[in-house]
């Protein structure tokens, strides 16, 4: 969709959403996600990110090996580059690993919170 400022909102086509973004989520849930997805602007994909906070803030990482949006090798590289305290790779998990594997994601969040609590 072209916006008034000339920028474009980008979506994943609803009929392809499940396979592309949420292959390990039940079809009914993936369909709801497809129907309610938030767009990303084309410009956002080209914006400079600014100073990397991973250089000064501890990080943890979790990702799926079946992510079709950000390859597992790229996620692993970024986690290692950031010096992640722990890297969790979930076999066959999609881009929405937090939806398909909420227990593992929550456990890692708690671990990170406890490790950084004052």
C-alpha cells in the first residue's frame, strides 16, 4: 500500500503468511496472525539503526532453525557478535518462535532478567 508521503507499507500476503512466517503455529492461529499483522514500511528496512546497544548492554538470543525471514545462520552470527550470554536455537521453529515455543522464550527472558537485576 502506498502511503500519502510516498512510502510503502509492506505486508506478507495472507495466503502465504503461515508458510512464510508461522509454519510451526496451528493454521487457525496463523490465519489470525495473517489477518491482524502490522505492516513494516519499506523505508524502515533501509534506515540506519544508530549506535548498537549490544556493545554495552548484555544480551541473550533465541531463534528458530526454520525461520524463513531471518536465516538461522544470520541469527547465530548476530548473537555471537553481540556476545550473547546464552544462545538458544529451537529446532524447526519459525520466525514467531515466541508464539510456537513460549515456554522456552519465557525461560530465557526470566534468565536474562534475573542476571541483570540490581
